[in-house]
C-alpha cells in the first residue's frame, strides 16, 4: 500500500557529466553523492511509516508521504547540478517531479477533506485512483548512476 500511495516525486534528481569548478557546477560524483544521500533518507523515512489499517489513518499517512516527497524534492532542487546537464535534469527529472508533487498535494487535500467529512465512498474512490504514475525518466536516471533516487521516484509499485 505504501508504494501505491507514494505519490512522490518524489524525490529525484539525476546527475550529469561536468567539471568540478564553480563555473561548470558540481562534478557528477559530488552531485550523485549528495542526491543519493537525500534519496536514501527519503526512502528510509517512507519505509518507517506505518501502513494505514483504517480510514482514520489514511489522511495522516498520505500527508506524511507527501511531506517526505516535498522535503526531498526541495532538497534535490537546491543542489547545484553539473552545468552542462542542468537543462536535461530539469526536463527528465525535476520538472516532472515538481508536477507530480503538485498532484500529490492536491490528492492529499482531497483525502483530508473526505476523511474529515467521514466520506467512506469518497475515500474508496481516492484509494482506487491514486496519482502514482511515475513521472521521472527512470531509464535516464539509471544511466547516470542513480540507485536510491530511482527507487524513490518509482511510484509504480
């Protein structure tokens, strides 16, 4: 259920080639190391969440998942990428993940409203159609050496 509800962008950035001087952004190795650390924490935080066993637990769970995604996405976006690949990162990873996070926030709001209204039918409908389509280009990310961030961004399972 965690992966079904994981609407997170959750959480990815891809590394690129580039030098280590400030004019070319971060080196690929430095960028990957920092991004993977962010994603490792996000994965651990998400795994630590208790799977909801009742309708009353669903809204806090979804809010927690979205918070993890928001924190991680913000941290990834704050990293300085290799300059030569910044546009590719925006196109293949950060842009799609930002859009996915926006959908996740909307979903969390809808779940909270249905929960507050004790709308079991509404909750069931939301549960049957979570926004869990992976937005980031996972193949592209793997080519750059991501592991933890691919796991974090893959919301399909």
